[in-house]
C-alpha cells in the first residue's frame, strides 16, 4: 500500500471519529436537556398519562326554615362508575354488572351517550346506589374491570312532597345547560339545582368540587384507585336560612284535599313567605342520583301536571281578595266611606242589564256598610262599588298597586 493510500485511510478515520463525537455530543445534550433541564415538564406529562383525575362531589349547603328546621340536607350515599377505555369495553363491563344487579336497557344507552361526551371521566352507572347494590358489586369486583365505587354526599328532603315546589330538586348538569351557560363553573357530572330554592341559590349552595387520582396503565385500564397523588378535598356549599315555616308547610300538605289542584301562599304583611304550596305535588327525592326514565315519563305525562308550580307559574282571576283592592280604590277617590251603604241591598244577586250576577250567599246579606261587606265578602256590595269606580279608574289604580307587575319572589319562572 502506498503512503498516499495510507494517508487517505487515516483522513477518513479521523472524519468518522469526529462525526461519532459530534453525534454523541448531540445525543448527550438532548438527554441532558430532557432529563435535567426539562425533567419537571416530562415528569408531569408522564404523571398525566398515568393518573386519571376523579372529581369529588362537594356537599351542598343545608337549607333551613326560619326556626332552624331542615328543608334540605345531605346524607351519605354511593355512586357506581366504570373507568373504560372504549365504548365496547364499557358495554362489556355494564353487561357483567347486569348479571348481579338489574339495569334498564334505556339507562345503558344514556350511560354510553354521556361517556362519548367525556371519555376521560368514569361513566356513571348508578348515581344513587343502595347499600345492597354496593355489596353485590364489591363481591364480584374481580370480574368487573374499571369498577369505581365512590362515597358521595346525597341530597335529602325530609319533608318530601310537602316542599317540592318551594325547594325544587337537584340533578346532573346537561349539555344544554352548559351550552347556555346557566351554571357558571359547572362541568359535565356537576350536580346543580334545577328548580325552586335549589336553582335560585345554586351558586351559594353548590360548593367547589375536589379531585383525587386513580392510576391507569398505558391502555387506560384501572391499576389502583388510590394512586397516592396529591388530592384536593371538596369545599362544601354555604347554608341558607329562609323565611319559611316548615311546620306550616307540612300542615298545609296534610290538610290539602286529595285530587284537588291549586296553590296556597302564606305571607306576612311585610312580604315574607311563610309557606308556598302547589298541588298536585311530587317527591323531589326521586331526582337524587338521577331520575329513572319511567318516573320522568310518569311526571310529564300526568295530566294533572305535578311539576307545574301553580303558586307562581299560572294565572288566575283575582276573585274575592280583589274586593279589598276595590274598596281601597274607592276610599282613596272619596267615593265611599267606612260606613257607606250601597243603594241596592244584597238579596243573593244583582241584575245588570239582562244578566243577574250572583252573590256567593244565595239568601243574601242585606244592607251592609264597607266594614260589614269586607267581613262577609259580599259580592253584591262590591259589584256596586266597582260600577262607581268605572273601568278606567280600576285599571289606573290597579297598575299603581302593582297588579301589572311580578311579585319579585326569589323563585325562577314566575309569570
């Protein structure tokens, strides 16, 4: 081999050596950057893939009556969820659960639908599981991969249907609620107030959800429930004290005739609500943990419309209470005094044109002054007072008295 060829071989060896040195320097720099400089970033990414956050439901604030009686409170409850990697695996686990506890087919489809909206969250199978259900599932946990049984506060309304239209009920927030931004700060799975006081004061009662972590493998399967990561305890909601008298509310419910539709409101002269009752009613406890399709259909198909709050969501003729307003209008305008008698005494009715307008008392009340007419609620007396006032005066004074306006009660959907 010539000296020139030896030189070329050595030159190429030197170039290859420097290329290898440069490659190792670049690799070493990349490893140093990844493992030392960006260690926290990649550790967080790895932990994020390994740990699955699970929301912890906060206890809602207690609702009290004026004397400290409990209208709505929390009791211990359980939810059953499944941590699944796909719809097929979710259906498979639900099918296995169905071997041990009954599951409605329609409810399964709803579970799958909600899982598709939030695959990173465990799918809720039972929002309010009984202890018997929990015991059966725990017994067969080995064949139920991804099963998550969680202790959660459960809403309870001790007075049941007696307070339904007053307190309302709670339920899981829907996609429409989130799209309409009805509940700021809520996410899928959040329990919110849907009617009554629960809805009106939801931002006060709801609290702030906590979080705990579960460990999953690369395929998203549950490895262990307590992953040891830092957890955040939920913040309970704030209690509220109302002006309601719970004993009075229960009493109205106890004496209300069965099958009679209507409403009753009891309030102080200062406008504080002591009782608000609507019939027919419903049990707000059936909504806790998610109402079944059968119950929901029954409430909506009932021709008596038990979900309708007749105290604030319907309109009725003012009837006899408006006699007081008519009397006040006439006194204000100087048309009558407290001792004024009407020209026509009450004999059970009064003819106006070709029509007879009846009094509630067929035999009549006779001749009365204003005080007597109010005490006996005589229709004929106030027919004549109304004629003296005239329609224009009644409309003007009625508007001034606020009959055109809503009451301003702190309940939603007043008409």
